[in-house]
């Protein structure tokens, strides 16, 4: 997927169900590394460990397991996370501090350290340049499809690739909700600049999606730059802007894949709030709509129920004037100046609602700020998946 | 139900389905009146009208329709609300300002004023002292049972009654979510004191329930005091405290009925957060848990999934320390100091989860403040009801 990296994904028997559940991403060369993490007060052990290790800036390998989150596991959990990293370091002749750890799955149960330790030699010997597909599969939990995307562009005459892998379907909310993502590049970029690019791109991608408004204990996005393309990213250059736009495009694509795979989702909904007084108010309104169970079930029912959208905006604690409110389903205007535009428009809006992807635009008409949030509908399958999980 | 009032509930053909949909509460004598209303920026026409009229303090009658919310209907909607009040006033020889109006139902469609005007003579002639049951039925929308409760106590040697009627099942959230409630008393109490009692009691009852985190355009609680018992409520007296506790008990009982009847609900869940640094943080954490779809579906699945509860608290943006967190299902402690207490406790907690009413207690162990929120589980029927509504 991206030059300078090797990948592996195998089954170590961590998940209850059959399938790959242990992955490794590795570079022969020293890497530039950056990370963004859950803002939850309850942070999983691997998150605590990675935050420390990324600050030291020395990582060469990331080991990831699915099936167990190693969250709410106390001091023992931190020891277990260090234990996994140690197993990889020992096998590969690395320092412990050069190995990052990510976990996803059930909360509050001790990690099966023995199973993982036993699988590490196999994992390491499976490393190969084409193994990114195995990584994408091994990190899946309730995901119904694997999520990977990469693109290449010339920077200063040299082809640079940015490629990402992600997992996540439920427990998705802005501010890094249960999802893991690994973004690799072969550009030559300093850790500070990589960290800045990662933060900027996260803000417009993973922090703009919501499935159910819940934030996870384990959310992590790690960026790794191998530098093997030789293309140097210099601060403020045209190449820097190209690199930033590549990071955004890769991460927005992965973020939309996560929402499309929202637990039980049948529709991808893009919510644009325009004309708000501040960017924060635009985002608050967009999130209020996106997280409203009444709005989400109306989408599932393919009902252009604009009253629920107006109700959600009204409850969003932002400045607004009902008599200025416009609402569009794709390009069909169903509300103008706070009032229903009529049965003809409703018929068109109902046709829009039958599509797999719908763009909802809410025009506040007070200011100049806007926000885009992606979400999905709330369905019977969401209930089934989450009422049955663990049992 | 309460002396000094007459009630009526009839069918006027406003609802699509058969059944009563128009109600009237009336007093021969001048009343003390108070109201609390939705804090949504999008307020329904009857809410705007009642806020004005209650400030004038002259009401004698309340007309209520279900089947149409008269919300998002602009200046025409306000004219229609005035029109209904006028029809009642004309029929009963009252001033227009003496009639309050409440509406609940679909948003954004014009009220069928002609049908309501045609039904008003019937409605007025149906008024009788035992008609409170008809009112409770006529104001129902997606409610599956009628909600009424009253109690009587002696104040200064005189029996005083406080009785309430409520409707609401979906779109319920604190800060007055789609629900209507009418609280009647025969006590003699000044409007300012009645208004204060109503606000205090709302804060610990209707503002402490949530079904789906959505707030309505129409939420209204109106308190009416006929004074016919002759029992005077004097500020700061023992009788005043008795009256306040009666208001709270009636309104908490109605509030819990609404949650029990949450759309699709199979369980009533009481969430107690204790040991928070401030009352606001306690309430924020309790609401975060109560509105988490992952927590609500776990209750539906009868799974004591404490990890989702810890995750919700962690994401609640309050001060907390994971290593101090305790979680109880009824009196079964499943988490102590942030850690799982073991399989034996889980077995007991799983038994608790099979009950129709479960008390969840989350002990933050940092401060002295607490909050109680009532909610229900999130089920297949919630999806069915809300995906099909309108169609």
C-alpha cells in the first residue's frame, strides 16, 4: 500500500468468532510518528501507553488486536499492553519503546496475553509488503467490510503515497470515537509537521462523523511516515499543501466508509448546516440533527420528516430564527422561511429519501459559518447488533 | 379528580386514527395559573400564545388537541391557535385571554380549525366533574396508556388535593420535551407561589426524564388552582412544604409513567449518579448514560454491560478518576475502583437486568453531589414506531 512498510494479519484466537484478530505494521527504517487519541476520561491501557511512547517519537512497529479492548483493566491492563509490546520487541530486536499497541473489542476483560505472546513469532514471520489487506481484516470487530484507501500524487516531481486503514462501525462519535486508523506515507516529513497534518485532517474527517453519539475508550489514529519516497515536505511549500490535502482526502474517505458501515446502517447521510453565527454553532446544530434518534429513524423510514429536523435545530442551543430557516433534501427545498413548501416538493423529497446517500442542508440564514457532519440512519439492525453483542 | 374543575374529552376527527382528540379543562371560578414551557428555539404557536396569556394570569379554561402540533406553522399557526381559543371563549362567554391552548401531534401542518370549531359546542356541553379520564385519553398520541395520578393530604386541618394528567411517550428529554401535563389543585395559592412550586417540581420530575434526548416544540406543563378547598397555602408555612411535596410526588409519578411508556420501552431505568464534584456534573453524567444508545440497547438485551456505562461516564465531560469508579445494578456491585468484581457478581447483575425496573447507581467518589434521571431501554419497537410514524 505504501512504500517502506510491511504488514501482517493473523488469527491468534482472541475473538470468540473465527478470523484474523492480530495485526502488525512495521518499518525497517526509523519513522516519523504522530497520534491523536480519545478524549474520554476513561482511556484504555494501550492509549495511555501510546501517548507516552509517541511523545518520545521512536516507534518502528504497531501491534493491533481485535476482540478485547484492554480498557477498564487498571494497572494490570497497562502491564499487559507493555507485555505485548515487549513480545514484539524481543522477536524483532527492537526496544520496547519502539512498539506501539492498539486494542479494540470488549471492555473490562483481561487481555489473553499468553495467546498473543504465543502468536507473535508467526505474526512477525508473516510480515510482507502486500499484507495491508490482512491488517485491514484483522482489526475489524462489528465492521461488515474492510476499510482501506490510498492515493498518490507528485510532490516536487516525486510520487508520494498516503494510504490509510481503519476500523469502526458502532460507538462512533466525534472527538475520536471507537475507531482505529493507521495512516502511512512514504513522504519525508518531520514528526511535528506530521502531527499537525494529522490533527488538521482528523478535525475534518473522523471528528465529523457520528453513528450513535458515544465516544470510545480506545479511539486512536496513528500516522507513520517512512520517508522512502525521498520527497521532502517543507513547511509552507506547495508540496506541504498537497500533502495536507492528501491526508484529508484519505481520512475523509475512511471516515465516510466507517459511517456507511455504521451498525445496521442502510443510508449515508451528509448533514450541512450553513449560515450559522459561528463555526461552533454550525457544528453544534449539525451534530444535534445527526444524533437525533427521531431524525435517524425518519431516514430509515424514508420519510422526509422536516418537522423533526426543525425540532432538532430548535433544541440545539444555537442562535436561530425559525422564520429564516430553510431545509433541503439534496436540492429539493422542503422548508422556506420556516414554512413547508408544499405537497409537490414533499413528493420530490420523498423520492430523494429512497436513495442510499442523501445530502441534508439546513440554512440558518443568520451568519456565514458552516459545518458538515456525516452520519447514518438508526435501524432495527442497530438494535439487534447492540442488544445481542456479548451474549 | 380535583374539586372546582370540570373536564371533557371528545373526538373531533383531527387524528388520522379513530379516538378522542379534543379536550377541555374548565373552572367556574377564577383560577391561579402557572406554566412552564419548552426551551426550544422553535416554539409551537400555542406555546407562544400561552406564555403571553399566563403572564396576564387570567385563565379559566384550557383546550387541548392531539393529532396536530400546530408547530412550524408561522403567523397562520398563531392565528389558528387564537381561533381555537376564541371558539371556546365565544361558546362559554369568556374573554379570549381566559382560554389557554395546547396542541400535540405532527409538526408543520396547518391545524384543521374548521373541525375544531365545529366540535367546540359538543366539547363544552360534555364538561363534567368526572371527565378527567376523557381528558387523559384525548391528549394521547403514541402513548400506550393514559397517565393520571392524584393525592390528597390535610393542610391546616383541611383536605387538599393535587391531581395531574400527562401525555408523552416519544421525543422526551429534559428541559420539557414533548409532553403535556396539567396539574390541578383545590388549594388557595397565589399565582407567584404556584409558579414557584411548579418550577421546583418540574426540575425534579419532567426535567429528569429522557427517552431519546430530543426536545419538543410543544412541551407544556400548566398548573391550575381553583381554591375551592379553602385551604390557604402561606409562604414558608408547614402547609407550604406539604403542598410542595405533593406537587413533586404527583409530577414525579407522572414523569415516571411517561418513561415507562417510552416508545417501544420494555424497562424503566433509574440512573443515580453520586459523588460528583457539582450537581451539574452529576446530572451531566446521568444524562450521558441515559441517552447512550449503547447503554439503552444493552438494557434491552438484558446484558449488564458495565463497560458501556463506564465508557459513557468517561465521555461525559465531567471530573472523574477511573480508579475510583463504582457501578451497581440494584444492590449488586459490578465495578469497584474501576475494576470488574467478578463472574459471581455478574451472574447476580444479569438476574437484576431481567427485571422490569432496574436501578443503576454510578458512584464517582470525588464529591458529594448526586442526580437521578429516569429513562427506558432502546428497542426494536422504538425503531418501528418512529420509522413508520406519518407514513
